[in-house]
C-alpha cells in the first residue's frame, strides 16, 4: 500500500494504462509540458512522449472529434476536459458521435473513449469552474459515466474506464484531488470491483444515504454525526452514474425503508430524480417515507461567496435525514 | 514539447510585415499612412497614453497583490499587454460596443469602469459586475471564443438598425482554435458585419505556445474567410492606436469586418493560480522585457522633452491613487446576502425555484432560531 493523493492516484492509473496498451493516448489542453492545470498528467509526457500525451489546440470539440477518428483506427483516447464548464463545446461530438457510433455502425466501430472531467465546486472557483454537468450525459444513451470518491477507486476506475470498450465519462471530484488515501498500486484490475457497481461504504439500519464523487466524504461525516444522535445511516457510494446500480441501493432500502440522495448538481432532471423514481418502482412497499433529495438548487453555479449555500453540506444532509425519518426538520409543518 | 507544429518558436524574431511606429528603444518610425491617424496626438495626449498604461499596470499589480493577500480568489494579470489594450481601448468611441475576454482590464479602464467592478467577480461576489449598457461593454467572458460570435451578432443587429457604430471583440491566440471564433469570422464575412476582431497574441494559452494553435501568423487566417487583417506591434501603443482607429473607421463606414493581430507578450502568469516556470524559458521573458510597452513610450517622451520630474511625479500620484482606490473598493465590498444566489435566474416568476428558495429560507431561519445566530 502506498499513501497518495486522489490526484496522484489518477496519475498512477493513467501511467499503468499507458504502459499496458500502446494504443492508449492522452489528449487535452495543457496536459503535456504543464502536466495539466491540476497536475494530474504530471510527468507523463516526459515519460511517454508527445505522441502519447498530446497538448491539443484550444478546442474541446476538436479534442473529442479527433478522438472519434482515432477510435476508427483502434486507439483508446483519454480526453481531458480542463474544467466541467468547458465540456459544452464538445457536447455535440460526445452526444451525436461518441455516444452513437457503436449503435449506428451496428457494433462495427467501437468508441473506447474516456472523457476525464474534473467536476464540482466548493473550492471558491471562478465562473464555469465548479459545475456538475453529469445529468446531461446520463440522459444520453451510449455513454457510461462513473465517478470515484477515493484514491484507491480513482486508481482502479480510471484504468477500468480506459479498458472499457464503451465511451466513459469519468468525473473527477476536483475538490478532493488532495484527499490522501492508501492505494494498492499492484492491485489486479481483473479482481477489482466492476466499474458499474455501487459500494456500501458504511453499513447502517435507519436510512440509506446515497452519494457520489465529492459528497461521499461529506455523507460519511454526516453518518458520523447522525450516529452521535443514535441514528444509524447506511452510506452508499454510487461510483457508477450510468448505469445506476439499482440492485445495491434497492437491497439497502429494503432493509432501511428510507432513502436520502445527495448531489451538488441542480435538482430538476438530476440523478436524484432518476434514483428516486427507480427505487420507488422497485421498493414501493418497503418505503416508510418518500425518497428525499438534498441537492444544489436549480440555479447557475453561484459565485464563490455564495456557494456555501448551494453545495449540500453536513447540516443540509442531516436535515434531509431528519425529514426521511419524520423527525423535526426545516420543512416540518409545511404542506406542499 | 508539443506534438503540433513546425512553426516559429516564440521568442524568435517576429515575422514581418507588421505595423510599428515606435521601436523598442523608443525611436519614432515615420509611416505616412498610419501617421495620418495620429495627427491629434500632441505632447499632452502622448503623456496621457503613458499615464493610462502606468495606471493600468499599477491596478493590475495591486490586484495581483490583493489576490496574494487573500482578498481576491483569482486574478488574470494583463502585465505586458498595456499598449495593446490602451492603444485599442482609446481608439473606441463611446457608442461602440465591446465584447471582451477576461483579461481586458485596460480596455475596461478606458471604458470608465469603477474599481469595485474590476474586482467584484474575482472576489467571488458576483458572476459579472459592470452594467454592460453603461460601459457599452459586455460582461467578461471566460468561455474561450464565445464572445466573438456575440460581437458578430451585435454588429449584425447594428447593421439591421442602420446604426453607424462599430463592435469590437477581444480574444487571445488560444481562442483562435475554437469553433466559435472561426464561425464568427464566417458569419461576419457572410453578413459583412461591422465587427472588429482584436486578437491579443500574447504568445501563450496557459502553457501552450502559439505554435500549437497556428502554423502561420494569426493575421494570415482571416483573409481566407474574406476578412482583411493587419498585424501590429502590440507593445507599441501608438501603432495599436493608429491601426485600431483606422480599422474602426473602416468598420463603421460600411467596409465590413476587419481583424487585428496585436503581437504582444503575457509577462506574468496566466492567472495567479499559474506557475509559468514549469513551461516557459526565463530567457524568453527577459527578451520581451526589452520590448516593454511602457519603457518604450517613456524613452520616446524623454527624447521629446515630455518626461520631466513634474510629469513623472504626477503619473506616480495617479497610479498611487488608483491602487489605493482599487484596494479600498475591493476590501469595502460587502458579502452577498444569504438568498442572493436565487436572484435573476429568470426574469419572470418560476414556481419550482421559488419553492426551493422558500424552503432554503426556512432552513436558514431554523438555524437562527436554534442558535440565535448565523449559520
Ligand atoms: C471553452 C474553454 N476551454 C478551456 C478554458 C480554460 N482556459 C482558460 S484561459 C485558457 C487559455 C486562453 O488562451 P488565450 O486565448 O491565448 O488567451 P490568454 O489567456 O492568453 O489571454 C484556457 C485553456 C476556457 N476558459 N474555456
Ligand atoms: Mg494567449
């Protein structure tokens, strides 16, 4: 086991992938000499060369569009989008090409593209630097989407995403890049938990609390705080956002009867809505309370000095827990 | 090391032709065509351009200091680009409309921006600051290249209206790779829109040298779109002023779009979060220091007897005042109120968002009731 940060773990995973398969290639803005604005690709161009770690012109549609062409030649491009808010110029290529080519070609053309997107806020970022755009991609058939929440998962999941024959949106919780953890660098990829599986991070019995990416540590802290009040929360890290692992969550909800979902992204049309609907369909007779969502508001991501209101924190999650447990909460007595 | 490009490395001699009216040593080079655009620039006005550049550099340095001291979250310095911004900014008429990127502090200064509005966004108080219709300048744009299309559309609209104004958009060398920028040139040419594209080629897009974006001079690209262009020494405030004045006049009087590439240099980091020592040869910076836009005008003023102690003291005072004004405006900004983040999402009532806001207000009130205080 090696102690390393989340960011270093992704770097180590990318290094393994580059080592393993000569068709793996990294492309993005500032990822070469600089090693990326977050240093996630630090040292990789030096070690693997400018043909495998490519500084691209400043054009996201260009990055994804050329990656599609490389896939036709059997490459496995790993595209870095510098920040969440800059993925939209590439949206057309991702939605209309990357996601659909396998389907359109009746399986003849594979699109094993990994799109690395640092996402989420809570770090005082400038406009367009703190967004959570995952729902747009979940709504697009043909794409997988995952997000690790700790260094070990980051190390393994980035390799699994690259090895996957489908396109994978790989969301990196950027405010956790400095989070330290133990990573087994020799871990066998084939023995790792499947990429599309959620994980119970902490068992509990009173309610199920589902989080992913940047909010997993927050959810775990909330579970600690709830335990102090005698409430036992089961915390699930979704890991995979598309497909959603309904099996793991439904199992849990059948035991707890209550579900709280939290994410930074806006509420309407978000992942919480999909999860709540899917779990209600599967667990209707087990539910003691309607699923509760604790999410960002339906607003553009706000400026740094307002973001503390927007990003769900421990207190807001606990308020949601109180709601799902029918304890006094901020909406008590409200009939709408 | 970059995969792209066999183009000229930055730091090498800039390929000509380009317009230069003041050499790096501050020697005035006569150029009859462009000189005719500077006939009103007497000693006082020359001194004014110098004062503008010094004040703007001082504002920039002060903002950088404010960031280092934790008063701003981030700051994108314009250090080295003062001539490009003051020369072009002073060429604009009040009626002209500007669509900037995020680095146009000097242009905003020329448009009469208030100090607080220069820093509000970077302090994290608001997503944009100045009133676009007071300055005739759109909010700064972070999405690279997007503003070029907005400028083109605005220009098309002024043409529909029969107005005799010009629209100007600022962007960097990196932006020229974006689809938006290239689409803007197509639209501008197709509709002969009265828009002036002003590219500050500061040699770098964060860590990427301009050769990753372009294998020839950036000014060589617009003619392929049917847009005439000129390359100007972006560290020569007189050349920037003359070239922009002429370009705006062409644009305003129906000659269609025009493109200026101002060749300059980003002497500072990309932003205060950046560390250029990781990717940039320090000799390159030293080389560009010899072409500093402010020093060269100082040398010229000196040779013209326009640089006495009194004038220098006056400029120092103006710069000190600006720095103090900026600092006071910045630290005096009050934090946004608790529910401000819900404002202005829509211009008409939106039931779902209203409900979220009310719920959140109730949530906050619960804290205050429980703790008798702030969250
Ligand atoms: C669509 C988009 N992609 C990426 C970024 C991240 N980014 C911010 S500034 C920048 C470089 C811009 O270079 P250039 O256009 O030369 O302008 P300069 O910063 O040099 O003034 C990049 C890549 C962005 N803001 N928007
Ligand atoms: Mg640049």
